[in-house]
C-alpha cells in the first residue's frame, strides 16, 4: 500500500453550501481538478503512475467550522456523507477523515463517533485555527480526549488565514509561506499546551513537514525554558510524538531536515493534490526516493508509515 494522507475532494455542491453559510474564499478550491466527475480518471492515472494506491480525503481549508451550530453540523454531515459515499464507490482508491463541526464540541463528539463508527473513516481533521481560535484551545480538550481514548488520528491542516497577519494575507503570501507558518504556530501551540503528552494515544498528523519547525526545533528547546517554563516537555520530545506529511514541493533539503529532526518513522507520504498535480504530483512521491535518504527510510515514508499510523496495515 502507498497511502497519500494529504489529498482533497471539493464538489460544487459542498462549496455552494459553504457560500450560503457565509464563506467568502471558496473560489480557490473551484475548478482545480479535485471534483468527482470526469477528472477522476486523470486523477487515478496520476496515482497509478507513481504507485499511490489510496488517498485520504479531507476538505480543509474548507472545513465546516461555523459560529452557527446548525450551519456547522449540516456542513459537516454533508461533507462526511459525501466522502463516505466516495469511499464506498472507490474503496481501492480513497479513505477519508471525519470533518468536525467545530467549535461546537458536543456536536463534534457526536459527529466524530458517527464518522468513525458508522461511516468507517480513519481519523478526524481540523484546521490550524477555528474561527480565530487555536486548535490547541483548551475548549477542544474533550475532542482530544475522545481521539486519545480511541487511539485515532487528528490531522491538522492550515486554515488559509495567513496566521492572522495582514503582513501575509495582504501581500499575496497566504499559501506560499502563510500555510507553513500556520503549521508551525499550531504545532508549537499544541506542544506548549501539553496536548501530545496529555493525549499520547491521539496520533497528531501535521501538514507540510511541520512547516518551519525542523529548522526551529533546537531553538525552541533552548528558548522554551524561560519563555514558556510551564511547557511539560521539550518541544523536540513532544514533536517526536507527532507525525508529519511529506509535502515539501520536491525540496530535498526540507525533507532531510524533517527526517533528521523528527525521525523517518514520523514522516508519511502526502501530495496536497490537486495543488501538486501532474509532474508536481509525481515529484511529491519520487523526491523521497531520490533524496539520498537510506533506502529503508524512503520505503518507510512511502509505503509503511501511513498504513501503520492509520491502523490499516492489513487493508
């Protein structure tokens, strides 16, 4: 099995629903080749070209996070039902994460149970921030506790808000550097809050090689003692409890830094389809093979870490 943990499907029906509920940024996900029509044939051909057997679907950054609980729940159930049907129709191609109607914790817990127990999903997903609240907000602890009880996955994807900085969003930097900055901030917020150590059976999966964290991990270890002295463990120890997808746009030094910082056993294959499509999609896979990493480490990243993370070794 070669599982791509970072891939998306967006239908016009779902994006139209989000628009009706007040989202204003769905244009970025329209017409990208991530629908469920004729573009699927090209998608499957692309997957086959580099041996990707399955993709785990998530709708982020278009997650069903709304202040109105009815809107959040309806959108979450809509996309979860849609993804469940996609997996049912193409079980040899797709898996899916449960989308949660955050920030409404009681609703999120109920939808998490439905997604995992009834729809057969392989974990949950959320964005780095939820309506301007960090994913590490203590209010979300009940969700973490339930994922921990189940030993399940929480996949964290950037929100696309430039980490709340106009210096990013107003200067055409939202996705080029804003997304990995959001990854970095979210991971560090989780670490400072002690989430990885308090919920050790919850498998936190972060995007984009952990953003800038591979280059900042020693700095964080050195600084946290005086800047955030109540942090329960060194950031390096907490980070090595987590997993990180390999989306690095083919940049081998970034991949190698993540492997050296977190360990090859903590990196799982991701492509960010459809934003890495065509040759970029193939490179997202082959750059691991051609990175100069030992063959056994490359094999883990490509073929064994994701099935083990998701509990699908026997799929």
